[in-house]
């Protein structure tokens, strides 16, 4: 069982690192768009278009639901296991 736990921990670490790298990549693309505007290229404009659609699709109810889930996770993590 410990081998399986180690494998899942390694997979979780890998996914977190990949998420960090890809988030940084998107941030750089947004920065390029801010600096160059409409002349930044098709790829950058495509990414910005997709981000615009994603932001438009997120409703206030979705933001509230995500905030509640995050608050509950933080609350449960702060309580921790009791000995």
C-alpha cells in the first residue's frame, strides 16, 4: 500500500508542477498580448480569445460555489486530525 501511496504522491507532485508551468506560460502569453496588442500573432490571439470565452462563461454563482468549497477545505485543514 505504501508503494501505491508513493506513486500517487509522485503523480500529484508532477501534476502540480505541470500546472505551475502552464499557468506561467499563459501569464507570459497574456503579457505578450498586453505589450503587442493585435499584432501579437495568431497563437496569442487564439489563447486570449479562449480566455475571454472562459471568463464570460463563469457566472457569479460559480465563483461563489468555488469560494465556498475553498473555504470549507481551509476550515477542515485547519482543524486537522484529532489525536
